[in-house]
C-alpha cells in the first residue's frame, strides 16, 4: 500500500466513526494526521506493523518534521509491540 492509499484508508476509517488518540503518549503537532493514519493502519491491519511505522515516518517527513519522524518511528518500532491495539 502506498502512502497516499494509506491516508485514504485512514480517512475512511475515521469517517466511519473510528476513534484515534492522535500521537499516543507524545505531543500532537501539525503532524497529528500522520499519527491518526498510523492508528488506523495498526488497528485494522491492512498492512504490517513495520509498513504502518514506515508510513508514519514518511508522512511526518513530508510534514517537514524529519527528526521527529525518526524519533516517532523508533518509538513505534521499539515500544508499541507492548501496547494493545
């Protein structure tokens, strides 16, 4: 799934009334859309966890947040396996 397809998928899930807390355990910024997309990809599983994490990182890089993108990617990759969807 390409990044734009992932965005559309997440937007549809959110429009269906599914909830997201944004950027879990971290500040929301102008990249909250990226975190919500990640939540929907992880919750409903149309892609692997690593692909969802990659989409999160790439979305944040597009938002001109490259350093935060790698920090959030590392957090999602190293700690989120311990959280339930």
